[in-house]
C-alpha cells in the first residue's frame, strides 16, 4: 500500500500518512465491510485510493488569492509588473 501511495503522490511522508489514515479508517469502519469487495485487501486499497484522490484534489483546489492591500507590491508606480513578479507561462518561462 505504501508503494502504491508513493507512486501516486511522489511524497514519502504524505504517502505514509495516508496509508496510516487508510488503516485507521478501515478499523473505524470495520463493521461496514460487507464483503462486497472481492477481498479485505481490495477494500483497504479502495479506502487508500479515495484518500489519495482527496489529497490530490485539495492540492489542486484552485488559485491562491492575495489580499487586496498586498497586490500593489507586484506593480510599479506606472502599473506595470515588477520584473521579479512577472507571471510565468506554462513551462516556467517568462511571458515577457
């Protein structure tokens, strides 16, 4: 399970945490295991998979917003971008 989580997350610590959470959830919900899955192992992996999906969704859950008062720090007095804050296009290259 740990190898599967590492492959999906590319983060050893997050993978270990999610595997532990999956086991904890399985223990807490053990009465809910009705054998609908082909095996207990399949049920454990389904729990882990759902936890991985939740984590990936939370990592990619949208934009980070800057407080309105702090946005002026990105622009000079003429309203142009300050070079060090210039937005990057895909691939990390400057769009300037």
